[in-house]
C-alpha cells in the first residue's frame, strides 16, 4: 500500500546556516546554564523559592485536612 502526501499538507522544512548557528548558540547557552547549576556556581539566593511561593505552600498545608476513613483509605479536604 503506497501512501501519497498532499503537497498542501506537507510543511516545507528549509533551514539556512544562520538558523543552524542560532540553534547551536541557544543550545550552548542552555548547556552552560545547566552546568553552572550542577557545579554549584549558583548561590543559594539564586536557587531559593520566592517568598510568595513559600506563603502559598504554607497556606495550602494549613488548609489541607487528611483523615483516616473506615469506608475509604483516607479523606482529603481543603478547609476554606
């Protein structure tokens, strides 16, 4: 069984050397950022969550109620 593609539905994929160079530069920047984060060059302040993020997590933990149940394994409710 031979399958023919409609030329209107095919995407033309033409890349120039400039496209390839731009792609390679972006990949290099991502690679260097990952290396910095794994090598410990970033400070704790750069990697720390924002204060609002911590407040959101704490508020969620205060509102969450998890209780054992006889008919179900447990019941989870948000008490707001």
